[in-house]
């Protein structure tokens, strides 16, 4: 399944989010070739003593996945000259509810963003969601390649973030 991401920014819109959710074009995969390639990568990684495999071993719905993604986001923000975001349990709970809802419905969406935004009492909030990304690195790369997601990652007016995943559905929710 191809990874899919959606982004939403700041104030709750009075109209529906754009329908042009970024998706990658479909392609056909040779299963045997893919398995051989993945095996080669894993064996090469195991042979490299200093190589960290934390994200490869962490499924999208795990705490290790979200913790690693938060670290990657902060590393990226620092590299762009921005302050890192503190992890906020209240925002993580909001993100968790949204990821659970998306997983239950099996649909990526920003439905309910207005309510999440109002609930925080913040003046600025941004939200990125994604589905089917196998590692935090690939999810961050997907967001970085999308102008709306990229803008959300680098929003200078946010200071706190919550990240949660349920199955393959991930929500990044950050506010002032």
C-alpha cells in the first residue's frame, strides 16, 4: 500500500480541507525481488556495528515510533534554525484520539480539526497526518516533500507537539 499524507494548518477552516491529498503514483512490485532487497539491507545493517535500527524495528503504532519521529522533527527544525518542540501529553492525547478515529474508519482525514483546535485554546495549531509509512524517517521524508506538510513542520509559532499512532495511522498535532 502506498503511503498517504494530509496536512492542515493554523485556524480551523470554514471549508473542507483540499481534496488534493498528496498520494504517490501506484506501482507494481516484484515480491521476490523486494524480499531479496530487504534481506540484503537487513544483513548489511546487521554487519555495520554502529548502525541504529530502532525505527526499522518499531511498528508505526508503537511508542518507539512516535518518540523517534518527535526526535527527527526536532532535529529537522534545529537544522533549519528553529527551536525544537516540547512533547506535550495533552496534545499527544488529542493526536491519539484522532489516530484511533482514523484507524477505526480506515480513512485518513482532518475531520474534527476545528474541535481539536478549539479544545487547546491555542491561537495557532498545525496538523499533519499520514498512513502506511514503515518508519519515522520515511514519514518525515514524505512530509518534507509536500509543501503544506513542510510548512507545518517549520511553523515558527508553535512550541509544543503531540504525536500518536494507531496501527498505520499517525497524527502530528502542534500548537503554540
